[in-house]
C-alpha cells in the first residue's frame, strides 16, 4: 500500500492530537487500564500494555497516572470497567470506516457513533460489513528524506514484511503485530526514529477522495474522533 497523502495525513493527526492533549491522555489511560486487565500489569509479558506505556511516555503523561491506570486494570485499585466495542459503516464517497471504542456503556456509545455517521453523510453498518477490508499490522512511518535502504537493512532480519517509499517521500515499514516490539527495537538500535509507530488496521486497498467528498469525510472522521468513547478511527480513503 502506497498512500500518496500519507505524510500530510500523519501531520494532520499529530496536530489534532496536540490540540486535544486532555483527550489523548484519557484515551491512553483507558487503553492502559484495559491492556492491564486483559494481559496483566507486567509490560515485559504484555505487548499491548508495553505499546500503550510507550505512547504515554511519548505524550509526556505523568508516571503516577500510568501506574494508577495499570493498578486499576490489574484490580489493585477500584475504577470503571471498560469494554471493547467496534462499529463499522460507510462515509461520503463510499469510504469504509471502522471505529474502535472503549466504553462503560455500549448503549450510549452506539447511539453517539450512529448520530455522528448520520449527521455527516454516512451510515452505520452491521458487524463485519467492512472489517474484511482491513488487516491488523504493525506500522512505522519515517519522515521524507529517510533512507529506505537503512530502514530495510535494520528491519528485515527483525521480521519486517515490507518496506516501501511513498509518493510523498516518506518511508513506510509494515510487520506482523507479533513482531512489532522486535522490529521497533531493531530500528532503535540502528538510530532510526519513526514519526509514527503503532499497531493499526490497514486497508487492503485505498481510494482517493478530493473536493466536497473529501471535506465531508473529514468532518465525519473528526466527529467520530471527538467522541469520548472512541479510541481509533480507520478508513479506506486517502484524503487529498
């Protein structure tokens, strides 16, 4: 997959995240709590927790907040129990959209997600209606100008599946989710720092949207991302 607007979209995401630090912290606390509840409080044996803690550190979250979230997830402190929920649908231009949530009230969450779709020119679908259009991968994206050869040399032996150069000059590395930590360590050892490092849902094929459809889709995505229970939003569309 080579997304020609990938770098612009990543910069937009980073700017939006920086503008909503409080919401980012809330999402990270939820993810840390759920990760600790499902896989235990030791990041050395819980890859999901380790990734969440890495993101918290990059966001400059206080260590006490991280540790308290782990304790709540592990049952050492009282707190709200969150469940994972996934919603699927279509947006303007036929873009497939998948929304991952952590919620303590599914009835509230599905109502809010449905409202966001309906108000912004989309429609909420049934379970499985678009999930087959995505696959879970580990993804690293490097700034334009990064040497594709250096990334390839550092990561292939660690389990990278593909290294490619996007049309915008950014370099993208894809690996299996199980190899994410190993590949990340190999990149660090080689002195390569990605601008984006995450386990994500990657579309099997992308479609490009521009003009009015792109503007409408962006409004829908922003409406979904603004909801308190939403953790991640994925789409098959590339917005020019």
